[in-house]
C-alpha cells in the first residue's frame, strides 16, 4: 500500500492545478493565515531586534557591575505591591558613602538621580531660540564616568566643587550638542533647562551601542547630583547607585557584601525581605527574558486565533472544492484510486493552500519589519528559522483543517460520485 | 453464428453455457472472465424496498463482445456498477477473472478496478485540466507505474486510438470523438480483463458514434473482452451477444450476428 513516486507527483500536480486554477479564491481563502503569519513574523522580527539591542545594552553594563535601586523592573515584575515599592526608603548619597567605606569588595560607586527611573525626569534644553527634543535629565556624581559606557568628548566633567556648590553646570549628550550647536564648540555656552540657566562644561561622545530608537541613547543631559534637586525638588532625592567590583572579585561576592551593608543600614531582620533592588547583568537579562517570553506567549495566542480563523476558511473552501470535484473523485476511484490516494490528494491541496498563505505572510511580515527599520531605524532581526516555523506551522494548520473535507472526499461512494451532476 | 432465442418467460434467466465463436487468431481461453451467480442489489429506503437487481446469473467468456441493454430503471446500470466493481451486491457472488470480488472492501475493489476494468463513460469523464497523456496515465499512476515506463505505455495506448499527436492537448482542445478516444486509451492502458463501456456514444453524433464503435470492434478483434451498456439498438448491434435487462432480471440473452462489421 505504499505510495509510488508517480502518485506523489500526481498529488502535488493536482494540488497545484487546483490552487492555480482558482487563484482569486485561493488568495481570499488563505487571508486569515496570511494575516496570522504576517503578524507573527513582523512582531517576531521586531522583538528579536529589540532583544538584541536590549541585551547589548545590558551587556554594556559589564559583568563586574551591580546596580542598586529603590525599586526596579525586578521588583515590579516579581509582583510586589506598587505602593509598598513607592514607600521603600529612598537611596541617597549617604548610602553610596557607606558602601564605599564598608563594602570591601566594591571598587567604585557612582551615583545618579533620574535616568529612566521613576518618576521620569525629562525636559528640553534651549539655546538662542534653538531647542532640543525631550531629554533625559540625569543627576550624577563626580565619578559617574568611571562605570558605564559614557565618555567625555569635549570639556571637563563635574568636580567636587560643582557638587558642593550645586553649580548650574551641565554636560550635554551627543544628540542635544548637535541639535543646539551643530559643529560649533558648545563649551562655556549658556543653555536654559527647565527654566534655569546652565553653563555647558562638557559634551559626551556618541554612544556606540545600537539603540532602540537610534539617537535616543544620546538624548540626555547630565547635571551634578546636588543640582538635580534644584530642578526636581527635594522629593527627587532617590538615587541609583552603580557599583563596580574590585579586580578579581566574583560578582556574587560583591552582591552579598552590598546586600549585607544595605540590610544593616535599613535595619532589616534576617526574615525580612530586602527593601531595595540589587541588579546584576545576569538578573537584568533574566528579567528581560521573562518579559520577552511573556510577550511571545501573547503573540502566539493572538496569532493562533488568526490561524484558527484562517484554518476554518481553508476547511470551508476545501468542502466546496470536494463538492465541485465529486465527479472527478468518482472518476479517480473508478480508475483505481484508493481512499488514501484521494485523502492525500485533498490534504496536499489544503496543506499547499495554507503553506502558500504562510509564505505570503512571511514575505509581508518581513517587509513590514524591514519597512519599520527603514522608517524609524528600529532594529529588526529576520531569523530564517522563524520563516521555516511560519510556513511549517501554516501547513500543519492546512492539514488539520483539511482532514474533515479530505476524509469526506475519500469516503465518497464511486457510484454516487460518478452520477453527481 | 446463429442467433439463440431466449425463453419468453421474463423471470427466467438465460445462462450462456457455450463460449461464443472466438476470433480465429485468439487462443481459446480457459475459464470464464465473469461468473456471476444470484446477484441482487436491494436498496432499502424508509419503508420501501427497491429491488434494483433481483437475482442475476451471468457468465462472460474471454473475448466476448457483450451488449447489456434495457430501458432506464431496468437495473442495467446497477448491473454495470456491480460488474465494474464500483458497487457490491446485497446478495450473490461475482467472480471476475478468477477472483471472488463480492466480499472485498473499498480499497481492494479499487485495486481490482484498476487492474481488471477499463471504463469508458458516456460523458468521457476526462480530467479537464489534464492533458490527454496525463489522463491516460492516471490508471498507471494509481497502480504505481512510474517514470518512463508509464509515459511509454500511455503513449502506446494513445497510438492505439490514433491520437498520439494529441498527447499534449487538453480535453477542451479536442472534439467529442477525440475525447472519447482518449477515454478508450485510458481504459486500455492497464491491459484490463474487461472494457466496460457505458453508453459510450450517448453524446456523440452518429458518424462519430460509428467511429468509436469501430474502435471497440477493432479492440475486440484483437482479443479484448468488451461489455457495452446501452439502450440504443444501433449501438448494441455491434456486439456479438445481447443481454436484455428488465425489472432487475435478465430477460433475454442471445448470441447475435453483429449488424455492423469492421469497415
């Protein structure tokens, strides 16, 4: 009962003939599958690209670095009550000082206020009628450049004097430097930020990480940490600490060390949960993994619905096809086609139909992703395996929803089928 | 050849015991090609019982050219479906070319049809989107003949019906007579025990009908066993034996001199 070579050829040839013979109908039928696959491929490409960017940004943090924050995506995603998080004690410069003194594993601590934190601290910078887009305003300590990936291009960085005097000076990111001064020297110019006049003392180099929205990563302005409170008020006292381990110290050791120091400072008992977040590169990547996985699951659920709808469309049109070709089925049976021959013929047809939808979906989806990349320079990734899975999965949908019509065709009585008008 | 008069009793079934005089160049075959005993086909609807076929015995020897005749509703189509292994009898036995087929399942019947029976239909029943060659290849495809062999056999069958030059044409590019020739080629391609032609000229004009019948006569002369199902006396006149069916029974079975010979 094995299928000969000729039979496979015949089955594929008939599937092709049938689909090509009803081009318009075929296209309309697979629209649901096209939409489902388009969605999967486009969003997958965007998430994959986003993932690469995020991961490289996280990795730019370095394996020897820990971030200490009042709360972060870590505690938010772990499901803690948001009001509890808000009510945690603020982190301060004094915490940084204590860690410098007491944590033996820590080489350097840099402090920053704002910077992607909560609440957001943003504003535009103005210079002689020119203005920048919304900038991330970050208050930093004098040793901020010691950790992280930012480098000074012109001028100088903040000094202890700037800190003590809470000077109205700032260091511009690459994007606002270009926006306000073009190719001119920005050093010493007076810039207005949130209603205050600041003197530009330095400009940062363009960051070399590929970023989520191109120049977004350079869309920032640094002010002395002490000055930051002038801009955002005493309530903006919460700091984020970036700590680098001493040469050769494992990150886990530093993590235990810093955690111990902070628990003592906050007077926590051994059975109490930490009221701060301590993030390493690995833990941030882990969190991102969880988020992107959750995103993927939602995507899979949504596209499953689209594929379901598409599959039902395939089933409906296959039932029509079986009815239309009742006589052909009768003839084939009279000439010696077994049930399985007819079954495979129609399964091949519905699988090809759905696979064609999958291929169109892959093409559309990757075009959309590529279009997004061209329009916004949002990074996209078009992995070949996602195409394989998309086409393979849509074929499976075709086969699944083709089983009922194909079975109906296979079970037709040859006498009735031959008599069918 | 003399005509054998069947009994007048419509209920009696006439069994031909003797083989018809075979063509001189055909070796005498042993055994019956068809041996049917007490074939019944009964359709049970809600409360009515329709006896489409009510006990038919039929023997066909190799190289017979048999015409089954009868008005519509007589049961001749049912008989044809049973003889063609398209259907199974409610009662009775049917031995085709030495194989008992009445107890076979769908797929086994399909294999028997593929091997033993070449169908020629009234409406040709060619696949519209397939070329002549592909249509003729179909039975070979289902019997697993592949590649060059299949192509050669299909071309040989097309040559037999004189349409080798139409191999690449689709049915809509062919005349009715040519279509039926392609169908005959398809029926012959697997060297079947029986060619079963169901009203093969039903949609053709008389000239083309004659041509098609001449083709069948030629096949018969080359040793092919042919069963012709028709309600037209003209057409049944090409056969060497006439079987009349009425009300589900064979009412006459007589040898006849073909009225139309080979041109």
